[in-house]
């Protein structure tokens, strides 16, 4: 599986941000910060992007996906790659 990493930032403490770019034109933003869904439980939030814009009409979701475990994130990345 080839994933190009656009950027990765790890902030103080448990904040996390990473963007995965796929050859199909989709990207995924994976974050964990005080504003993301699930952060209080040390979980991640994933957003689907198309052509570097948030995509609210993908077959995966019409919003961000919050409260994701690392396993959930891996599955969502795999689904986005296959779009």
C-alpha cells in the first residue's frame, strides 16, 4: 500500500495531526486535539478530503468520523484508498 504523507505534526502531549494523500485524488486527515471528537478518550477523528477540500458527500461519510481507534483509522484509510 502506497500512501504519500503530505504532512505530519505531533504537538505537545497527545495532540496529533497527519494527512494521507492517495493516488485516487482523495486524502484523509487524521487528528486528535482538544477540539476533535473522541480526544478526551485518546481517540482520533478522520475527515475525507477530495482535491484538498473536505468532502461531505463521499460513500464513507457525510461528515467527519470521530471516536476512532487506531484500528478504525487503518480501516478508514483503506476504504478511502479504494474509492
